[in-house]
């Protein structure tokens, strides 16, 4: 799989362009879309690696890449969501808040449940032992899985809900809403960490971090842009130390890694951006690729394709994921046009 990773790295490196003169432009939708594409492909790599066994030393770089990043590969999605929501509140005000429950929370849950139904159909034919009435019900709320990815969706819906409640209670006051959201993210971490694995909570604070960048953008962005080099070095040092668990506490390591990684991505994106149609397309279809990629992986595993040629299995999984992502995206877009009209 090193060959696949090398191609991916080459595409990313060839896509690097000089950033616009306005450092805040690095956070615009147009510039972050390709970056999201990088990380959703990385998530695909990480999930794919869990389906195959590497027997050759030459394939270990892919494992190393995915293992070293760990849960940090989803941090940008939390970060940019938090930033984007607060930016939209500032620009659109009460209108955006009024439509938030349907356009953000309900739409996300609906799209997720439509994907869960596809996994349910798969399980009915090929993996009925995985199904139970309770499991199916809880899977519709992303608390359990029937073969699909779920924890990120549960977490993102929760932070959407926290944000909406904060904005509603405090009538659009972004500072008070940020405090409210952060407190409830901490409560989420305490409760969910007792019920689920640590990866359910490790990266969720990237959401209020992104919101805080939006809130104080006019002060933060010019300052860190001037000192981006030294701040990038410091962030990288803390990231490496945290990823190597050089700090005495696991929670401290994960949160320092999260903060350092998020800041490093932000700092570097102020100096260089990615311009690539393939990566941007993946960034546009990020939800569809993320939520559907385990379908072909599960299908291929059922027929033991993962035990033979990993490259052919990879090509099948990736190509099939892209195909069903396109179909799913167009279908949900049609459904959205009927159900979610502006009010």
C-alpha cells in the first residue's frame, strides 16, 4: 500500500499553491474544501487498513501514517464546522439560527439514517447475525453501529445541538454561545467517556476551538500570521511530544495534540493552500464518502477479497465508494430540495 500512499502524497504536494495575501481567506469554504478532501481520503486509508493484514515491510508506511495521525484526522471537520457555524451566524443572524434545527441537525441525521438503511439491507442478506431490534434502533441515532461508521456523526449532531441551544438561549450572542457550547462539550466528554471508547471524545473540543477563531478572528488571524513560523515550530513540537505521550496524563496528551494539530493546520494554510479538483471534489462529497466507505469494505471482506491482493481490494473499495457516493449525494440533494425549504 506504500504505492497508493506515494501517489496520494504526490497529488497533495503538486497541489500546493501560495496562499492569498489575506490570511483569513485560508478559512474560506473554497480553500478548506481541498483540505477536507485530504482528510476524508486519509480516513478511507485508516478504515481500509483495519480490513487487511500487512505481511510485507514495504506496506508499513501506510499503517504508520494512519496510526500516527489517529483520531486527529477528524479534527479538521470539527474545527471547520465550529468556525463555519459562527461565521454564518455573524453574516445571517436570526435567519440562520431559525433554520439551524432543520438545515443542520435534522438534515445530517436524515442523511445518516438513509445510509444506515443501506447497511441494514446489506446485513439482512449477508450479516443477519449483526442485527437486533435494539441495535437497529440505536444505530439510527448513531449510538450503535450495524457495520457503519457512527461515532463522529453522534458527536457532530451533539455539538450542533449544543451550538443551537446556546445561540437560541442567548439570542445569537456568539461569546455566550461559545461558553455554553464548550461547557456542554466538556460534559459530553465526561459522560460519553464512561460509556464508550476514548475516540468518541478525544477530538470534540476542536469544534469550540474553531468557533473561538471565528469569534476573535480580527485579532487572532493577524497576530498568528505575523508569527506563523515560530508558532508553527512550537505547535509541531507540542504535537510530536503529545503523540509520543511524553506528558504524564493521557487526556492532557490528546487535547494538546488536538490543539497543536488544529493550530498547525491553520498556520500552514495561511502560507500555502491546496488547489486540486480531485481533492476539492472529495471535500465536496466528504459526508457521502465517509459514511458509505465501509459498505464495499464489508462486502469485499465477506467474500474474503481482503485476504488476497490488497491492491485489487483497494481499487474495488475506492472505486465503489466513489460511485455510490455520487448516487447517494444526488439522491439526498433531491430529497433535501423537497423537504428543507427556506423559511
